[in-house]
């Protein structure tokens, strides 16, 4: 009898240790608020303003599962499944994909890094968007990112990807990613579809980047290249404020983006600067080069209250010529570690005239902010104001 009790106790203890070595965490963000947008293009009366419920501006609403299993010797199995949704109507984001934000599994070694497989962020998003942009550093979020995320700073999610990310080597980290097209055509072969509709699934991508941090200073760079970005599922949005060369009627053959960013933290203040250079190469028209120059800063007045200001100058050249100036201002107050309320204002001014005589339009926000549209014909400026609440769990 004593032996049975001892055996049962030992088995229970072993099972408890095994269970402790594995974990699954449920997490998420709900970001909701009320927006005012000026000069919204309206099919009935041209250009007008709009008051509306707005989801996912500071950060996209999401829920996810994150898990690890300790395999011993510093080796762990890891996975992430993350779903995006609209808190206003409950619908799924990212084209309705169940885990459209992220879905990957892999291994991580404590002294080397991680190797993961699945739908994952590019290094442009991991490094530049999260650390060196106004969108990543403040609650201006998706309003401060650039037109439809053309330079891949916020939502550059690559399908069928194999990704390596190193651990921190005395402040230096690096990584690389390759996304398979999973097309029946081998790499470099002529596409079998039409120029207006290349073969579905023909998009492949690669991305790499590096980051270095020393004390209060950090510097990062990243490069991402996506062929036939419109053929991904969910589709990668690629238009720039209605410039004809990047409309869906003229699909892109290639999207190439490179950027460098820096950040400095001094006391309660954080300062950053970012430059991105993006080349959009359509199938049947001339290419458009997009450059964005961004500077910004935020200041923590108290542990709970902070304010931020950012400025971005954007320029398109090549097949089209246009300029945009945008200012983003925000204030954020933390009610707790998980809940904050915020207010923000964004203003954009556009200049330039298209070959057809139409003026270049202003358009605040990335592809996640599509509740409003480019400013109406004849309007080259746009104002966006928001009061919101964000809860993390």
C-alpha cells in the first residue's frame, strides 16, 4: 500500500513538472473610439465630413494564443495564432482570414535565436515600424503610418514564410525571412496569367534587417521585396493616394522597400527619425518611387500621462510627381497598466497635379484605417480627430 502511494506521488510530481514546462497564453487588444474626418469623398455630394465609430487606430483590435514548450538545454518550441477583428461589428479583419495577423510555429534556442514557419511579419515591420515610426511609438498608430502601408511598416505579413531572428548579441540583433509563392511556376518563369491578372499565388517575398542598441541610442535598417503583392491572400494593399500607376487596374509586378531609423531616449523623452525608400513597379506602366522622411518625439509628463508630436514629408516621383506633409499630435492617459484613454489629431496637406488634370489627394492612414477615403476632388487637405479607449488583456 505504501509503495502504491509513493508511486502515485512520484507520477503526480513528474506530471506537474511536465505541465509547468509548457504554457499557452490568451492575449488581445480592443481599441475603439469616435472619429471626425474632413473632406471625405462622397459619391452623392462630392467632398464632405464624417463622424463615425472607429476601430483599431492606436492599434488594431485582435486576440491571440501564444505558447511555449521547454524542450531542455535552452531549446523551446513556440507558436503564435493571432486573429484581427473589428470591434464595431465583430467581423474578422485581414480579408476574413481566421488567423490573418499571424500564424506560425517554430523553435527558439536561448543563445542563438528562433526559426519559425508560417504567416509572419517582415523585418520592415519588426524593426522600422515598431521602433522608429510615429505610428509605432505613439497612439497616433495607424493614422501616422503612410498610405496603405506602402513601405510595409505596420502590416507587412508574409505568407508561407520561413524566418530567422537572432538573440541579442551585445546590443546587435538581425534576421531574415523568405516567403514561398507556392506557385506551380518555378522562380523566374514567365507568368501564365494575363497582365491584368497574374497567376494566383505567384507572390513571393524576402526580407532582412538588423538593429543595434547601445544605452539610450538605437539604430535599425530593413529591406523587404514582394513580387505581385496584389496576388497574396489576404491581398497586400499597395496604392498611394490614388496615383494612377498604383491602382488595382494596373497590378504591381514588384514592391521593394528599404528604410533606416534611429531613436534616442533621454529621461522622460523619446526622439526618433525614419527614412523609407519604396519602389512600386507595375506590370505595364512606369514605376513610381516613394520617399518618406519622418521625425517625432514623445514626453512622459507623469507615469500615466504622455504627449507626442510627429511630422512626415512624403514624395512620389517617377511616373507621377506629388508631395504630402502630415502632422500627428496625440495625448495618452493610462487608467491602469492595461487600459488607457487617448485623443489624437492628424492633418495632411497634398500638392501636385496628375496628367489627367486632377489634383493629388490627401489620404490619412494606412490600410487598417479604411473607414474613410481620400479627400474629394478639389480638396488637397484632410483633418482626422479621434477620442478612443484601448484595453489590453
